[in-house]
């Protein structure tokens, strides 16, 4: 059994009406025609029971053992929710014109941070459905609990990975004492969007989960080989 808040690695495949719509398996995604080159495939680290996955998956994880695999059928209320008629709204055409957007039926849109899909267009009125596209549908999942993250240094690595999914954790250098954690980040992290907010979120998670008093980030910049050669040639 997994305790709430424990960091775990999971893999999963999600189906609706027999068709795969989400997976952590790259080969399966390619085979089923849903491969996205911008996605990072492989086991996903989450905090069990903390709402990072669908409610039905969260509930199942708290009952599973490492290595266990389950097939789950999730009703709408345990998946993407029931359809809410109030989330189907009319948006004036001028809202789209303001951003020089020409709405088309089926187009995904983001209005004031709410993601929806254009349902119909009529006389300057655009009907947008802000329900999740799988709201109201029963979904099936194959879920496997791959591992539980317990070692402090591994917890730090996985927390960094959660907020910086593109990073290779082998490039991280971590120094730990009883009450402090120092993380040496690769140079590429300095150019990430919202890097200060990301570092603050990572630090807060580490402090909460490992009961440490201080988290420090070190960013190291190394002279490029080309720069070294140019300096040598000048000499």
C-alpha cells in the first residue's frame, strides 16, 4: 500500500471507446498514431493521492504495491468529470477579432485562461465548449506502479524532474547534509522560462518532503571549447 503524498513512478495507457488517447509508452504511441514529438515518454513521477492524476487513478494507486498492474474502468466523475452545460458559452466575435483570430468550428481556443473548442459560428456569435473533450465519457486505463521513490537524493532528483521534465537528472550534482540541500544545475536551466518560479516550487517541495531548512541552487557556466580556441589563437 502506498501512503498519500509518496513519490511514485507510474506508467499508463488510456483508452476511450477502444481508442488510445494517452500513454507513457513511446512505441505504443507511434503504433497507434498519437505520437507527439514534444512529449517526453517513459515512467512519470507523481505524488500519490495529491490530485496529479485523474481521481480514479489516484484512488487505485493508494491501494497498489510496487510492480502491480491494474486495468481500470473509470466513470466520468472519476475521470474527466461530467459534462457541465454552463461551460458551453457564447463568445462575441469581437473577442476573437481583438486578437486577429478567425474562429473555425473545431478550433481549440484559450479565452482568459480557459481552454475550449469552437462548436458553432452564427451571426457574429461563437459558441465555445469549455468542457474537457472527454468530459462525460467512461475511460479505461492500464496502470502500473513501477517504483516508490524513497532515497532522499532520488527524491530531490525526481522533484527537479517534475518541474523540469526535459532535464537529464544525470546532469544534476546534489550535495546534502542533515538540514541543507545544494543542487548544481546544468547551464541550460538558466534559459528556461520562469526559472525563478520553478526553483521556488522545487525548493518548497524539497523542504516539505525532506524536512530540511535550506535549499540552494548553483548555476555553473563553462567556457565553450570554441571560446578557448579563439583565446589561444589570439595569444
